């Protein structure tokens, strides 16, 4: 079995606020959209390119995996569910963003952010939507005051790696 490895990316502030392309419309995940949000997580995770996700996907455990992503670990992260958003293109769901901040990461009154989970639905992959979603998640974190965004992905998830690099994240050294 291959060893699973992640590659870390960092967004260092201060930077100018990112410009999010306007081809997607974003809706905050209010209580009435929570079930839809979970269904989109399910669609993304079942067809994930991330080997860690694939390792945990079993028909009998998919609901637990979706709940694990939806119910973020309050011991390590802070968030406002209204930071989480669904993305739409021509009234079709494209994917979702789930930005959070690390607890205990304050520096000069700012928090350290991360993207807990992000994804594009399988049928719309390969069209650059991941860039739009990543820019939007970055902007949400910028708007909520972060000194840095630290995220990672599977080393073999080339579309996600390319998105991090395209929108201005740097490989963590």
C-alpha cells in the first residue's frame, strides 16, 4: 500500500483582498440549507480525489464521514456556519466552501485560518470552479481577520494543488 502524504500550502497576510470571479453565486449555509450542504459534501466526498477520503468511504460509513466533515471539531476550530457557502452556476450547485480558524492561533489580534473542506461536484470538475471556490474561501477568511491561512491536500490531488498555486498560495517549507 502506498504511503499517504499531504502537501501544505500557506497564504500569508497582509495581502490585498482577493477578487472572487463573479461566475458563481454563493449562498451562506443558513439552517434551512444545512441538509443541502450535507448532500453536497456527500457528492464530493464519495468521488473525492483525496486518498484519505477514499480510505474512509464505505457504504455503511458514508453518513458518518459526512457528519464528521459537517460537525467540525470544536476542540480545535472556531467558525461561524455563515462562513460556509454553497456555490451555484446557472442555478446548478457547483460545490461548497468550509473555512474555519484554528483555536489558540491568535497573533496580533488575528486568527490563523484553514479551509476545513472544499469541493466541486464531480460532474462540474475540470472547469476551473475549484479556483473560484478557493478564492471565495480565502476572501471569507480575509474578511474575518486572519494573519495566515494554512491548508493542505493529498500530494496526488493535482487539481487542488494547481488551484492553491494558481490563486497565490505558496508551498509550506
